[in-house]
C-alpha cells in the first residue's frame, strides 16, 4: 500500500509538471502590494498538493515556480522556506487524502476515519501556528539574525 501511494504521488507529480500546472499557478500569482499576502495565499495550495503528492515531489514541482514570486515581493528566503516546508508537512497528514496519514494508518493498522477524528485538534493547532509564523516573520528570523550579526 505504501509503495502504491508513493508511486501514484510520483506519477501525479510528473503529470502536473508535464501539464505545466506550476507555471499556470505562477501566472495567477497575487498582485497584492503586501508581501505577506503571497505566502498566505499560497499556503492552502501547498497544503492541498502536500496532501495529494508526497512532500518532496510537491516541493520539486512548486518551489522553483513560487520562489521567484516570493522574492519579487521581498520575502526573506529563510522565512519562505520554513513556510513551504511547514505547509507541505501539514498537508501530508491532512485527512482524508494525506499520503502520510494513509502510511501511518497502514503501519499502525488503524482506521483512517477514527485516526482523523483524533488528529483534527492537532491539525487545527498546527494550522493556527503556521498562520502566526506566516504573518509574524519575527518568529522565524530572530535567531538567525541574532547569530549572523
């Protein structure tokens, strides 16, 4: 089951790349003058594709397209990288389609519906934490800035 899910995610990633879905998303990028609107607008997409694909294929497909858009708006590369990894990481375990959730339930021999019910409060807290980190970049940048000065 695990190999089937990973193989399917890889094929889906290939189809998205061939059909130029990331480039279409780049053309639809927000034209907002506020820099934090870019990662805030991309997070639901990253969580969705993190759930459908596996984490690494999702990053390989979307980061090369979304990174230059974020740089155009002056978003710190470290902060943006943390947001991408956290968004895709949350997406991997989103019920009912998260690849990581399927794998974890298969290994533990648990029912996905039951597991999702117990996992929902944790996912809500993770998404709230991600929103805080997104709109308050100080949380991710304070230590690197302190040590690099």
